[in-house]
C-alpha cells in the first residue's frame, strides 16, 4: 500500500509540475524560453512516474495483499515539512532550511538511521546548492553559509 501511495503521489506531482510550467514560453532549441526546461523535465517526470506507477500496480496485483500497514501520520508529517519549508527558507536560507527539511523527512521515513540520514541529507543539500547556485547560477536565498561556498569558488 505504501508503494502505491508513493507512486500515485509522484505521478500527481509530475502532472502538477507539467501544468505549472505549461504557461511559460517554450522558445526554440537555439534560444530556449523559460518554459523549455520545465516542460522537458515535467515530461520526463511524467514518463518515469507513469512507468513506476504501472510497475507498482502490476507488482501489487501479482503479489496479492501487502503486509505493510498504512500509516497516514507519516504522510501528514511529510506534507507538514513541505508546507513549513518556505517559512524556514525565509529565516534560515537555502542550505540550513533544506538540510533541516530533508533530514526531518528522512528521519520520519526511518530511511537508514540518524547518522546515515544526516550524511545523506548533507550530501544532497550541498550537491543541490553547488549545481543550482554555483554551476547554473540560479538565485537562491543566501546567508553566511552560502557566502562561504561562493567565496571558496572564487
């Protein structure tokens, strides 16, 4: 049941992602508009999540009943973390806010244990910051920690 909910949630998210970027101008391949990459990403998400949803539904039908209990409290904690993230982003800036939310979500999901969750969350946040802010030049909310990375880059 948990896999079905996850697959359905991801599929719905990909539909919302495509819908959100659909109104932006597409542009051309030589001069892409602001909607080119969101649309391509959304299509890729839709295809991948559609395949995942199909696999989960097919696998669940073959195996019969799932032995995993449904725990709606986890869904509410994760949804709450997503809703609190913009507020944290305003006060803690990108690295701290994103780390706090990712670590909290991994902990709620009981992913690998506290130490591995910490390492994974830290790695994900630093990798995301380096790719989006430093390589692609996306404007993220910055504070003292983010400025250290910009100074290290030169």
